[in-house]
């Protein structure tokens, strides 16, 4: 510590940075890595005790549950997810039925854990819910290690025959389901290809003055997932900046139009709204969709810089007359992502079509985009696309904002909220929505991007 310097301390412990979630060891077993929060300058005034890891199997907004028992002092954690709730699992493996030895005993797919534990097997019927044809049935005893469940059998008096008859009768048409906390010593339960797992890591630190432990508010921790591509580190990020600097010094300023993928179907395709099928290909001379089949045709324009032109031009003689031939390879940065059939406009209004795109990358992160540009003849329909974008008329739209009551008191200025009320849903045709939320009119794509609308 240099003389005259004071320890920097934030109002709360800053969460760790450079978090990542990968599954390199066993499929479904996720390895979590992060950078120690003690490296952060604003944490110098705290005594860092470790980190807590929270997991959500629903979305990046939660709900989150802590998966570690005590704060982790290292920079690595392996999430094996040994437990998973099984809801209404249909019983198919019967060990014995009443007709055989007087009891109903079945076996679950996984061993049964005690509620609130990690992988501790249960022996209590309070940890499961068994339903027979929709009616809850009492449980006599459970062997959690093997998943064996024996139902409690009661008897009632038959007033006609004056005999005791069993209260629980399960036949071949009965549907028996069980809800329990499953566990496994080897497999990660609840892991599927379409299931997303999100994590947040918070810092646990000690106040050196009071000695109390404080933790990062969870809505200040950045959510991350195992399905994300690896993040760009500082070296590649600096390389992208240097390439952009080179383009700014000697590149060519152009405007980019991106072909629409979805939107309002154009009438030139004879779209059937009942069968959702197009009757024919779009008209290549249509001035509404410009040959794309979607009204407006293209999004944009976007101002970008491309590498300078270094190819020669030539005039060729063909069956339809003379035409200019000019094609060359160029490159841009990682954004915006361009596709084949997009086009750009140069300062003299020459328009060029974008060919196949190559994207050099580092561990999945796009660093540059290389593609061929081909000159478009003046008669091409893309010369009819206006330079200020194509305004589209939409029906009246009402935007509503319905805040949801918080289950806890988070910081309102947090950047990574855990509650869903920051999402603004769009609804139309609602009579119970005030007219003050009504927006009408023509909205150009170019105006949206340049006015913040």
C-alpha cells in the first residue's frame, strides 16, 4: 500500500467478474469459473470471505436458489445438480399389489431424498405425495435408497355383508403418480438439451469495523448461462478496436440495408392467412416488398465502414448489351451481422450485393466479417429502395406497463433485475387500457434507430 492512499470501499461487496459456465468434463456437469472478487479495487475495504452461487432453472430473472452450503473461497465450483424435483411421475414399476400379498409397493425411477437435504435418503412419508386417480393416498413407509414406496392400506366396514373391505383398491386402469425429490450419486438430474440453467455469483465479505457479514445484492450480479458462447477477453476486444481504428483511417463510408426475414406478408405472394401458405414466389419487380416477400423489404439504412476498394472495373458485352462488372472482397467488424442477399449503397448511389460471408472467430466470438461485393445493374429493383428507409403503416398498438409486486426489497437502481416488471408487454385491442397509452401512425425503421423510438 502506497503512503497517502486510502482503501477504496463500495457500499456493498462487488460481485466477481469474468464468470463462465462450461461442461467440459461430463455432459450435464457444469464447471463454474470466476475471477476472485479480491482483485476488484472497490473491494479493498472489505474482508472477502468467498462467494455464493445461485442457480435458476427457469430464466435469467429467477427464481434463484443457492447451491453451495458455505461461501466458496476458490475460483472454481462444479455443479453436479444431484437433486431434482419430480412432479407427478407415473408409477410403472410395481413390486407387489394387494392381490398378491396384501400390500401395494412400487419403485420410483430415482432414489428419494429428504426435502431440504442434498443427497440424504428419506424414510418419511411426509417427503412424498402419492395420488391414486387424483386422490392423495397415505404412505406407510419408504426406502429412500432404492425408491421403494409402500402405501398405507386401510379398511372400512361393508354394511351389507358386515365384513371389512380394503379402502384402497388399485386396478389396471388406475393412474398412480408420485411427487418427490429425486437424487443421484452419478447423474445430473433434470438436464435436457432444451433446458437452460442460469447462474448468479455474489460476494460474501466481512465488515472489518463491525465484524458482520454482508453479501452482494443478487440483482447486482450478472446472470450467465452454460449455453452462452465464451466471452471476448481483453486481447481480442483490443484487436477489434484496432481493426475499427484502421477502417476509420482509410475505410469507405457506406450505408447497409439488411433483408427482412419476418414481417407483414406482401400481397404479391398471395399469402393465405387461413393455411399460412404462400401461393407463389414474390414478384421481383414489386415496389412494396422489393422482391423479398415482406412489406418494406429491408431494414436500415445503417452507417458502416468497409475496407477500401482495390479491384478494377471492366465493361463486358453480353446478349442484353453492355454492363459494368465490378466485384471485390472486403471486410467489416463483428457488428452488424450481415447475410447473403443484403446490399449496401456507396456515396455515388452505386449499390452492391453482399455474397457469402466468412466470419473469423475466436472460440465462437465473431471478430471480423469477410465477404464479396458484386455491383448491381441500375435496373435492379434494389435501386428503388429509398435511402431513408421504407415507412410501414401498422394498426393501432397499445403498450401497457403492469408492475408486479416485489417479493423482496431490491435496490431500484440495480442493472440486472430479478423481477419481470422491467419487461414491457405489447397488447392490442384491450378495452381496459387507457387511451393515454395509445400510439398510432407511420413508423419508419430508420426513424426508430435514429430517434430512440
